[in-house]
C-alpha cells in the first residue's frame, strides 16, 4: 500500500510544473508591440544616430530594453520609451 506522501508528492509536482509552464507562457506570449510604438528598427536607427552600436532591443514591461556598445567599446543597457525612442 502506498503512503500518503508517495501519492501526494507526484500530484504536487504536477501542479507546480503546470503553474510554472503557464507563467512562462504568459511572459513569452505577449504578442507584438502596440501599433503606436516605434518599430524596433526605428529605435535602433535612433540609437545608431547617437553613435551607439546596437546589439539587442526587446519589448519588456511596457518599454523597450536596449543593449549597445559606445565608440570606446563600453557596454550599456537601458530602457527606451516606446513612443519617443528616448533613453529613460
């Protein structure tokens, strides 16, 4: 006969796994940025015009997050306003 712990442990593991998978799906499945946001290529062009070598831009919590190098090779990471392209 199985003890209650041997029965409860797999059930708890299955519930936690399902909850974790749902949370990850929500984070990754936010869809494209809203129509009133600047495009990623426009944000990259604006940063490049300021002398930055852009490495990555992604939408994150209602803002863009950009990573770039300056002309001296220093690495930067900052939030970017999605409608204006300004560094926050």
